């Protein structure tokens, strides 16, 4: 069947007729049941394991002692929970170091960070930090961990080699997320006190270098921050206070430390994640009326799609993570006690068109006609994220046709056709993005060259013909001379 389809497509290609091929992966949303009230989520792309923090309950529901939170470990290959790890009180966020295969969990009510050995799925250390740690990030290049303490308005710097706090950075009350650029060793800390701002912290000196005010509205909150280390671009979510709506994602150039764009998204954006390979940003919206998350194209700083997520009774999605290796997106649904898995979606359309150019060179005795036919096939691959597929295709087809004509008495025509003589197709697929909503188009051009050569030459004449013509010519000249010679009278 595949051979038949290939022959049909090849026949259209050679004929220069337009064809269209479409293949699609619908990429359904799969739901995984986890623990109670999942918040933070992180992915280890090296092991394809996902770690989800289940905060369990808060003080408004139960008096102390509060039940301990847990971490659900999901196998990304089977999308099933393979382990549950007990951590601290009201765990809020998790970060994974792929280099060491260690995970770090911020326990808000405990004021600690739990260190998990991901090889054994067990807690190997508990580190005291500041008051109410709610956000956490790790630099895999330096093996340093940053725990943002909302209650004390500080960020604790942990040396993961010794599991000890080596510095404390004051950033103001009500911090709003922390992220690290492993390339520049720059730490970004969000602060929601007063006007929402982000602080640029030098990871080598643990000192604040500068800050940027993200919003002109007092009382707005920063939901989260994320960095694309490939482009050195920062993304921060800010959501509205009860009085002034301002649900936006602010794009910051970390080199110039200036705001590039403010992107309006759905209500109450919280968690944010970046796929650096696809340059795509994913935003979890904690809106109880419209359960969805937003996908942003990092190249154009525009929303490409708002993806609905269906939960019962509601989603209240607050955490989002993406695996850059396969482009799968994971969204933690706080009220539904689930994680939504959005598989890659891909559609491909190719169109073949034909263009011809003719060049002729002729002379009086010998005529050579060269016809060059160039067919250009344009292949457009459209990938709906979370996946990025870059396809490079090269097809070369050569045909030679020779026609020889003997003039004037004999006509000999020899036609040689080698269609197709050579067809080489090289396809390379590199998966880089990431989210079910962005559309990335990659266009490659395949060129088919057909060369047709027609040569006409005068025929060769036998030697006896030339001899006969020479004798006749001599005789004719002699007769003409005798006839035309004037008569001479005798005296």
C-alpha cells in the first residue's frame, strides 16, 4: 500500500500537477489523577519523569497539626503515577536538577526545603530556610538552589552539594516567583509588594544588580517568572487586583533590562513555563469560570491559542511545565486534583508546482535544442504545539532525452528516457516546541531538474555520389565551352 501511494505521488510530481498531503495527530488531552490540591510541577527531561506537588490542605480547612503534603511522580512514557513521596506542610513548588537527578520542594508552613533523591524517590535531607517558602528554582550549571520566602521577604540560596544555606537575599514582602538563567548565572526574583517588580540577582555574588517595575497598578500580583536561556528573554505573569484588571505577561530583555512587550492573556495567569527549543511560552490561568491555558509565540510575542481544559468541578490551573525533549505540556489543576497532559499535535501539507524555462541554440547546418524543465516542490510543515518539528527535504530528479535526426533521406530517432534517474530524499526531524496551540511553519524546497537535448545534423553523402557529380560537372563545362566558342572563318 505504501508503495502504491508513493507511485501515485511520484506520478503527480513528475507531471507537475499540484498535490496536497495532510497528516494529523489530534493530540488529545489526557488526565492523570494525583494528590489533593496540586500546585507546582516540574519535569526531568533526561528521565522523562514529572514531579507534582500536592499541597493537600490549608489552615482554613483544618487546624494544626496539618497533614503533610506529597509529591506525585509520573512516568512520562506511561502517564501513570509510579510513586508518592511525603514532604512537609503545605508544599507549594518543586524544581528538578537533571544533572544530579535531585528534586527540591518548598514547604511553606514548615519553612523548609525537602531534598528528594529521584533515583530512589525518597527524601534525603530537609533544609530550614525562611518563612513560608513558596517558589523554588535550581541552577543545574552551578548546583545552587534558590528558595523564595514569601513570609520573610527573602530568598534563601542553598548549596546543593552540602544542602546548606550559604546566603540570604532580601527582596521585599510577597515575592512572586524565582527563575534562573544557567547560561548567564542570573537569578530573577519577582516581588508583588506595591508595584509588581522583578529583581536581577548576580548568581556569583548573590547581590541585586537592578530591578524593573512590571506594572503601574498597585496591588497587582506576580504569579510566576520563567526564562528562555536561548534568547535571554524573561517572561512574568501579573494578574489583576479586585479593582483594576491587568492580566498580562510581561516580556523583558534581560540584556538591556527593558520591557519588550505586554501580552494580554486570560484572567488570573499564574504558572508559566518556556520551551527554549521551540521558543514557546505556556501560561496556566487560574480562572474558575474559563478553564484554560495560554500559548505564546516567543518570536512574535503574540498569543497563538488559548487551550481549554475540562475539569470537574473546576480546574483552577496554577502550575505548568513542559518537557523540551518531546514537547509534551503538563498542567496542574488545583481544584480537580489532576494533571492534564497535552500531547504533540502535528499536521503536514505539501504542494508541488511546476515551472518551465526553454533555451534554444540553432545554426544553419547543425541544430541543437536544449530544454531545461525545472519543477519546484514546496513542502510546508505546520506543527501545532506542544511539539516542534523541523523537516528538511531535498529531492533531485534528472532526466536526459536525446533525439538524433539524419537529413535529408534517412530519419533516425532515438529517445532515451530515465525518469526518474535519481531521487534522493533526506528528512531530518528535530523536536524543539512545545504546547498544543502554537503553530510553527517550516518550509523546504525540493528542486526537480529535467534536461531534454535534441540534436539535428546534416546526413553524410556516399563518395560515389560526389564522383558522379564531379564527372557531370566536367562534362557540362566542356559541352558548354564547345557550344559557346565562336566560329572562325578560313581566309
